[in-house]
């Protein structure tokens, strides 16, 4: 019986590491919000006029006014995004808050105040996020990057309809480059 050559063993070991190691997995595709609108679909400008007198609001979560009417609750989506590993920046609108003060289910939206202080954007500009780790409620005033596998799957909440869903694998503060 002949011993395997050391060079061949090293090559096989390296190939096996590449196949089995998630550390070398491809980086997620970085998206911007226009990428969630299909080519040729109408782009609906955001309605940024406040719904409420913002000087009277103490906390976004304690607000009791009725939800604003969504601009386009069945806006067309980009079906090719389904199953893709992506990262998308945006603002968090909490749907569920734990006893520890963390939101683990939320909407990711392209601008601050959407769904709370200004009408919700079209459904193709909202991603319904589920996260085990969550984000502290007191940290919701800044934008975040959310990374995970995009699902082209509609969902509905009392605040708005979303055209996409994602299980967050990573959540971290958005910083200008």
C-alpha cells in the first residue's frame, strides 16, 4: 500500500475547508430601496407630511392615533430577490417588544417616521423582519443594516402591508462611508 503524497493531501484538505466553511461564503448582496421596485413599475414618492403634531409626542410606541392609510398596499415586488442573501439599510418600526425592551419583530422602512409619523410607503418599500436578537427600543432612532435571506412574501400588520420578509442574521448600526 502506497502512502498518499503530502501535496495531494494538503490540496484535498484545503478543498474540503472551502466546501464546508461558511466563513468563505459570499458576502450578501447590498441593496438600496429602489432595487425592491420592479423595472417599469411606478415609483411612488413618499408622503412625508407629519400625521401628528410631533411636538406633542413623547414616545413613538405610546402613540394611540389610528394608523395612516398606506400609499400602495399591493405594490409589485422583484420576484428575483426571493432566496437571495442581502443586506439593506433602513429604519426600524417595532411590531413586537419583549419584556426586556427589545423589538424582535419589526418593519424595515426607507425613511425615519414611516408608518408612525408619516403614512406607510408602498408595500414594496417595506420588509417585515423577524429577529431572535432584536434591537433595544431606545436605539430605534438610528438607521441599521439588516442582513439575511430575502423572501418575496407579503405580510400584513396593523401598521402596514409588506411585500418582503426576512429573518435577520445580522443587525448593526448604519454608518456613512
